[in-house]
C-alpha cells in the first residue's frame, strides 16, 4: 500500500514536470477541458443566484406588507392557489355565469379593522417622448410608505411628493430619452409632469412605468381624456395590508375568496398549507387540470444527459490524442523507467497522472474563471434576465461536482494513451521503434452493432410515445458506433490514395498506417461536425416549413395604414396625406367602413345607440359544425371529421380583418386582383365578393345590427335591417387578404349607408427606406393618432445565432483536432522527415506534408460527421411529423394539409466539406517549420 502510494506520488511529480515542459500542449488540453467547466459553473452560479427565496419573492410582490388584496375579476366565490397568482370560480368555468361589473368599494370595505393599508392603483397609456409615443404603465402609490420597502428601489433623485411630480423606472428613461429633471405629458393631455427621480422594480427591470403620489395622475388624466372625447383611464386597484401578529392566515385568505377577492399573503407564501387543504388544487385535480411543477420534464432531462455525455465524449476524443502526443514524445523517458525496473503499472500511472494533473488544473482554473465570469457579468446577466439576483449563491457541492467532472474527463482521456504506452517494449521505447500491432477486430464489430441498434432505436422513437427522447438516445448510440468504426473507415479512405498526387497521397497513407493517432482525431472532428449538421438540417427543414406556412397580410410590397383608435376618423385625411408625402406611393386606395347608429359610432359594437355590420350567409351554405347548439360536440367523431372536409367548413388562410369595406377599383389593384370582372363590377356599381359561401343568386345580404339586439346563441341570427347588394364573385384562386366584401361608394350611398374613413391600402414605386418609414411615423405621431403603417415584405428568416455559433464551434474543434493529429504525425514521422531531408527533399516538403496531413484528417471527419449528423435530424423531423399528424387527426383536419419536410442544407454541407479542411490544412502549413537541422537517424 505504501509502495503504491509513493509510486503514484512519483508519477504525479513526473507528469507535472512534463506538463510544465510542454506548456503549449498542456495549455491546449487544459483549455479544451476547462472551457465547458467555465460554462457549466457560470450557468450553475447564474441559475442559483437568479433563484429567489420565498421571502424574497413575496417581498418583491407586496413589499413589507402582510398581504395584497386585489379583485379576482370574477363574479362570486373563487378558489385561489397559495401564491395568489391564479384563481377560478367555485365549481369551475363550466357552471360559471358572468355577473355585473365589480364594486370599486368592495376592497376598501374588506380591509381588516385596525390594520395599516396602502392603495396601489395601476393603469396604462401612451406618453409623448423625445422620439414619439411610448406605451407606459401608470401607477399611483405612496413611495415613501414603509409598506413598499423591497418593491421599489430608488436609484437616483428623490420620491415624488406633490402634484405634477413623478418618478420613472430606469427602463422608461432609457426608452423615452428622458432623464431626471425632464418634463413630459401624456397624449391627449395638456398637463406637464416633471421627473424627479428614477427607480427600478427588482423583478421587472424592463418595465416602463411612471409612479406618482395618490390622486395626482390617474384621475386628472381620465378627466382630460374624457373631455377630449377619447376613452378614459381604466385603473386597477389593490391594497397592501399589514395586520401584525401571525399575519394574513390561510383562513383569512379563504374568507376573502368567498367575496371574489384574490390575496397574496406573506404567511401563506412562506408556510403553505398541504395540497389537500387548498380547494383550488382539489378542484383542479377533480377537473383534470392540475399539473404540479416537478422541474424539468423527462424528455428534457434525457436530452440534457445525452448532450452532456456527448460533450464529455468529444472532450475525451480531443484530449486523448494530445496525451498520446505527450506519451509518444516521452517514450524514451518511459523506456528508461522500464529499464530501471518499472513495470507496466508504473508506465500507466505516469500517463494517467498527466490526465490527473491537467484535469485538476482545468478544474481549478475553470471553476475560478466561471465564478469570476459570473461576478463580472452579473449586471449584464441581470439585464438579460430582466430581474435582479437575490444574491450571489454558491453551492459548494455543486461546484465541487462540476470540478470533479473535469478531473474525471482528464483521466478518461488519458486511459487509451496510458494503455498503449504501457504495451510498448523497453527496447522499442528506447530505440524509437513503433512496433507492429494487429488491428482490433472486435471493436469494428461492436461499432457496427451499435450503429445498427442506434439507427433502429431512433427509427422506433419516431413512432413511440417518448419521441424525441428515444431519437436522441438512439442517435447517440449510433454516433458511438460510427466512432468505433472509425479505424476501419479510415482504412477504406486509404484506397483513394492511388488517384492522388504525391503529397496528399503520402499524407493519406501516413494517416492510414497510423490509425491509432488518426482515428481519435477523426472521431473528434466527426462528433463536432455531426452536431452542426444535425442542427443545420433540422433548422433548414423547419425554415422551409415556416416559409410554407407563412401567411402574408398583403401582396409583396403592398402596404396599409389603418386607424387603431375609436373616435378618430376625422384624422384619417391627415394620415393619408402624410403617407402620400413621405412614402413613394404608386397607387393609393382609400377604404371606408360602414357606421351604423348615432353619429360617431365606430366599427365595433360599443356605446348605446351603436351597432355593427355583418354579412348574413345563407343557412344552407353555413357550416353545420358552427350552427349546432353544442357546436362540433353535437356530431360523432366520424361525421365531425367528414364535415371538416366539407367546402362549407373549410377555413381561409387569412382571418377576416374587415368583413365589409367601401372602396373603388384601386383597392383591387393594391390587392393584386387580376380578375377583370371584379374591376368592371365596381365600376358598374356592383360589389365584389371574395367568399362564394356568402353569395346566393348573385347577391349578398348585409345586416345592420343594433347592439341591443345582439345574440351569440349558435344557429340563432341577430335581428336587424337587411341590405341586399348585387355582387360579382371572384374565382376561388383570388385572395382577398382578410376582406369578404367590397362595396363601391355609389352602392353604399344608394343603400343609405353612412361610411367613415378608417384605412388606406397602397402599392409602392420601388421600396420604402428606413428613413422614409421613420418620417411617416413621426408625421402620424404629430397628428396625435395611432395609425400604424405596415408594408408586406414577405417571409423573413430570423437571424440564427445558434447555427452560426455551432458552425464556428465545429470549425474550431475541427482545426484543433486536426492540429493535434498533425502533432502526432510529426512525432511519429520524425524519422521519415529526417530521411527526406537527408536525401535532399526541398524545405517546403515538411510544411506541405503537415498541411495535407491536417487536411486529410479534417476531410475524413467532416465526411463521416456529415453522414452521422443526418440521422438525428431526420428522426426528430419524423417525430414532429407524427405529432403534427396526430394533432390534425384530433382536430379532424385533412391529412393532405400535412407539410413537415425533411431537407438537407447542401450549402452548409458544401461549406463544411470545402472550407473546414482547407482552413485546417492552411493553418497547419503556416504553423509548421519548413526547415530543420540535419540529424542522424537513430539506429534500427
């Protein structure tokens, strides 16, 4: 035991000395092992630091109060969860009957007598900023009250104390361009407010909010809005309550639930009752809705474990050859150990100690850098997550486990080189002879079995319930099988050498002859490229599917501007003029809507005396699924599925935006309608229909419905006044882009309809630049109306930073692995290079040969990795196709609409096959010395 201890101490000292001598190689291996450790430790620290304790969570919600009382916005008694986030009616929504509007006096009356309370009111509006209009939340609360401690953190300035003073979140100041001391006003109000301080909400750093003393902001704005004839401010009130003693108990919470009040209680949050004592949970379980949070799902855990396992495999494949380089360069030293009485155990111990030393150094440096990185990037991470950390949380056991992973990885990477070094004879080590070893015939057989089994498992996963989990596991097994087959595959590549020029033929034959060093490097490149190809294939296929499923709002290059506010039709003329002046318009089509009721009524049913317009589809042309009393549930599954394929029940790709509009033939031009009959119909005073189900005998019926006659019962038509219009029906291939009926102004006037302007469609003469879009937005903002301008640009692929990062990672790993292989080749071929120098070979031969050796390894890895990466991508897409088909069958949709393509990204594969090997070869050639001193060959 004591002898073994001393032998390991000596082995570690030797390994440490060798690592220090070969600083470059040691730094490379240390970096490969430490890099994932840095990422994992930083991620662990970030996640743990971002987790809030129950006390911190509740404090950020209710400050120093014991509870927050708020309206549940439901009628009658409710059940709520222990955190006060969710509530539902007693008995569920199936028996729930909405009642009248909530009583604003209810909450103040329920505040316990003798307790301290503070009103917290919130609303929403738009504020004029330096750049235009900004959506902002408004809040009224006494920020100086001790009850808000922990909810609001002042960053600079002071709290607002009087009318006309406000404080704003730092996010609001950043978005608006304001600063402490700036003045602003809300749109629709002439009152100015001065910003006297800046604060932040610890759990909502990106929230744009303005805070004022009670009674100084919401009520004045509401009065100003109503005076201007626009909708007023809708405030939502809640009350912070401090009762003292044991706090707001669970029984007190349930008592207020009977009054339709929802409560966030500190006492309940910190000491929650059992699930059996929470009526909300009991009812959820009874209704089959309850799903407790159990952390990551099984699928995600399986995928995470697979990713971690493959990452460790790749590190071992990369670091293993590096340790082999060290063992090969130290073979004389290892031979001397054997000559002085050391046996194979001591040789293995020395090489394994190299992995232990590098792994331990990577563990220390990786965790230290991870901690430093988290500390240094904490403000950036908090801004990215949108919330402040609860503190800097370091869990020693987790960090120790991550560090241990580095040590284990270093040891695993050194196992194969240690076994190989220990098998060499003392004579071969001292003379530099390589010896001859028979190829392992068992490993290829195991690799072939693993490849077949993995592919079968992945194929089974495409139809199994666990889906992606099984596919990920099968793909990992198949990739391990390809790794095991790598020596055989490298030998097959060697048969191509007869058709290559001299230098690449020498490099290929050298790689084949020394498969022990070539195969691990090729496998490492294979693993890196396989991941990139898998992700690229999946994303490319998904992008093709997304492009197919994309629904354009308008024809390419066409645009629209429409009013999004009620009561602002009079401003549409100025909006249209701004659009015409700032954008390069080719055609502009002005569109009106039908106004029914007293003057000023808008498109939607709202105030008393107003109404709406609806196209009355003939009963025989309506979908039975929507006319039955119980909807689709009125039919058995088979009939329901058949009805969904009925032409009466087919759905349009474009949802109905404006059912009936009034416009001339210019609208058809902007919508790219090429039907000459449609243009002629509008000129003749006839309407144009885009849905033949609305037409009967060449006519469409439009019903004017008063809001007092509204009904929403299936199969029952609302009462109203009918107007019948002769129409032209467009062909089925004509797209209306959300319009169902276009009436010419003459027909609307003849029918006695009142119309109001609300939108304009247009086409562009060329394209609109960013500056032009900004100018028209500024002009519309100056008008003081919300009228967004949209221009259809077609499907736009999202920038894929993940794919780019994976591609760069694959390139770096490939170059690193090929570089390690080059180092091995130079160590093995030193005698051959000396022979070349002795026979008068030019100096560039060494550089050229090293470049080709590196390029050959990279090329073989890329080819095999490209083939291996297709399997998981195809499997996951097949899983997605199966899931989509299942969902469509449940919905009753026709299978002919199923479109889940599998497409190979040939451009990505071509780039990998050309750029990566070429880059690796050039880099290896550049860093390799082209000349060396003439040396005497060793004997033998």
